């Protein structure tokens, strides 16, 4: 597969992890998240991937009002960037290992459709669809996304005319995403995000990434990312295998050892890497064309 020549850079701005207490640069309030989106776009990101957080606690949130405020603040600036809203919140199940039917604090588990109110409200360019369940890190935290939940979610996203970004954390999830396509629940072009290095999904191993790329359906658009110190090496890895890239504070807090980054700085580094290996950075309009999105309004 040839190297990607026109690279879409996505910036994942804040995520849902416990990163707020680890770096002062992780945005929390809608104003901060929107400002980071604008700064990332100015640095070269064609797409911004948005989670929201409780402004008071910094904890992850599913509040549609917070999503609306972020999106409106970004649009008010006139910034041309593709909006990608997570729809993965509401899948967390923390169980008591000695009494698995008991849910522990941190559980936020709702149906596939109940993960979509903000998508129905805002009709973003893209929303995510996490394509399977996973042991999410050590301990007893599960991410739950069953085949029935996924079919219901994919059908509703299709009805809304929003492009799903299929989040793939392991090969079985990619297998099932192809099943959704075979059942007519996904429209071409399919858009995949290959998520590497998330315990205990697919490891950040180049051979594993190549295998997953080999499994993609014909004509798929795809990007990949890896966590922590592997974030920037994965920019080059993805481009060389024919994909696009994702960086941002959701996945990595550092530019180098002890050097805490901002989202804009991570995008700037990704731009430098992209251009250093002979590729160019896609504009938002080019990203829309590549991903089969509607033109900017």
C-alpha cells in the first residue's frame, strides 16, 4: 500500500481519561475545549475529536448542553475544521471482582441509542462508533458495546446522515465492523480509526497494524494512533502504510520526557513529521472530500 500523500491530521482534544490532574494543559470547560479546537486547527489539524467534561470536576460527561456549547463556540470563530464528536460515552462498566453483578463507582452504562442525543441534536460531520467490548485497562473496568447495541447505534447514525468513525481496538472489532457493512448499516466510504496500545486491545506493534490494515474493506479510509510515547512514531507509521493520523492530549501528554505539551504543539509536531517524510497536510475541505462528508456550510 503506497504512502499517504495528503494526510488528514485529527486532534483528540481531551478524552475521558484521568488526565486533568496530570497536566495543566488538558482542557476542561467548554470554553477551554473550543479554544483548543481553534488552536489545533490553526496548527494544521483538519479534524478535531471532541469529548466534554464536567466544568466543575473535570470528570467525563455526556451532557448534550456541553457539546452544544463547545460546537457553537468553535463555529462562532469562523474556524474551518471538521467536527468529530465522540459517541462512546456511556459504555463503562466497573464490576466488583468478588461479586460481578455489583456495579462499582465509575459505571456509566446506557444503551447504544442513549449514547447519541448530542449527535441527534448537533448533526456533526462525524461521530464515533466503538465497535466492540473490551477489558479496558487493569482492574475490573469493562467497555461494553455489544453487537445489538452496535447495530442499533449504526442504524440511527445512518438515519441521521452522520459519518461514523469506526473505532477499532482489536481485530475482532474490525471483523464485526465489516459485518455491519455487509448488513447495509454502514455507507461508503467507511472511515476507520485503528486504536493501538490501549490495554488490553491491540498492542502498538507495526506488524499488528499491518495485519489490521490488510483486513480493511476495499475503499476504506483509515487513520491510526498509539498512546503515550508511541504517538509521534505512529504518525510516521500510519502514513507509510497509507493511512491518516491522530494526535492530541486524549492519547499523550508529552512532547518529550518531562515536557508537557499543548494540543497545538502536538499538531505542530505531527505537521513537521508529515512534511519531513514527503507528504503534505490536508486542509479541512480536502478532508471532507476524502472522507465523503458534506461540504462546509
